[in-house]
C-alpha cells in the first residue's frame, strides 16, 4: 500500500493515523518532494476512474496563476493537465492511497481510508 501525502495536511495526517491503527504496512510518498511522473499520475487517475481536473486543487495560487479554471476539460487537454500537475504537485488532491490490489482512493474521509483496508 502506498499513500501520497503532504505532511502539512490534516487529512493526510488523519489517513496515516488510520493506517497505523489498522496495523497495515504502507509506504509514504511525500509527493511534493517526490512528484509523480506523468505516467504514474495517469495510472493513478485511471485507477481512480477520474480525470486530472477532478483531482486538481483549484484554490492553490499556482492554479490561479496558470488559469486552470479556464482550461478545457476534455481528452485533448488531459495531457496538459497532467503535465501541469506533475510540474506543480501542489495541484494534486491528497491524500491518495493505492492498495496492494490496485484499488485507489482519494482518502479525504475516514470511509475512503477504510475502503482500502484489508
């Protein structure tokens, strides 16, 4: 199991606490320090069944600088969104957990974290 976290995020800390309490083994990826590649992010999005604009943090200052709210949201611009998120990982919603079986969730709620526990 792997969890992408920003240590400053309370939702991330809560998700890590839940994983610890459940006694599961997991790897922490501080995605701001070790951003995903475009391929890694695309794979996570596919497992989530979401598009990049669905997990983009639109309130981040860099989102406003890039003008993300005005970007098209279609297959033709999917790669542009992914590249922006890789270049500016603060744009990626967190925490994201990928379970050993490949199940992936944006773990912002206790229910989402529980859904990937064995």
